[in-house]
């Protein structure tokens, strides 16, 4: 069974940047849709960004467009989320999810299309 592990979270000041990583063990990310979701305290989990298996089909939540970049490195079998111009509203646990194989269709719905999830990494943006 695939196990997803996120890293790169931490505490950063407003306007700062972070780069999150997602890697898999017991399986691979390379041939699958991968996405980042986040959940803030007291809020529902929300879609942040997703990328198709070929690197196409990239989608972003409106709240992060222009500030976050999702990309993948097939040689490293990893998916990354580069975040910049962070605000306190970005504070949340960020989780990586693996979706369908050999497709570039990225679902925005965490309850549809994502069978494997990591435990998440905390991102805290201080003002």
C-alpha cells in the first residue's frame, strides 16, 4: 500500500515562502494525479492545487493563484508545492493526495478521486 509523506512545512512570517514536498513509499506518484489540500482549524478541507500525471492539467484554487506553484519531478518521483507571498489565511495543515492514474484530470473534490493521503505538514504564517 502506498504511503505518502509530506515535508517542508513550518513557521514563516507574512510575505515569506515555503516549499512543500510529497513523496511516496510502497508505490509511486509518477503515473498519478497528485494534489495538495489544506485544512485550517475549524474549517473544511479545501483544494489548493493539483497536477496531472503528465504534468499537464494543473489547477489552482482561486485563493492561491499567482502565489503557489505545483510541479513534479519524475526523476525524484515527487510532487512539490512552492508557496510565496504567504498570509495568515494560508495557515493550515497541508496534505498530499494521490488521484487517478494516467490521467490529467484533476478533481477539486477531496471526496472524489483521491484514494491515498498523507498525514500532512503544518504551515503557520505569523503576522
